C-alpha cells in the first residue's frame, strides 16, 4: 500500500456506517445526534478520514440500532470485495 493511500479499514468502515445510516433513513446530523457525535466526526468517519475509537464505534452502532459487530462485519465484507 502506498504511504499516502488511505488505509482500507477506515474506508470500509465508513462505507458500512453510511450504508446503515441511509438504510435507517437518517441524515448525517440525525446520526450525529443519536450517537452523541458531531456531524463533522460522522462525515470524517464515512469518508474514511477518521479512525474511530471503540467508544465511537459503540456510539455509532447504538445510534444506528445495530450491533458493533454488524458494522465491522459489513466493513470486512466490503474490504474483501474491494481487494
């Protein structure tokens, strides 16, 4: 992987969050509010530019009404298909 290339895990996790958010009919601001995060943080995560902490992953999952494992499994599946 090139030094400046984005790491595949945050990108894949961001896609998983965006997919779950859109399936739930939530806006970025709506997810941010339910997860106790800033909209800027959610945008950064969805774009793969932020590497969320465990607590942030737990908050996002709760805000989305899914388990953290579901988000990670979705990210893993996306990463594997992109490879």
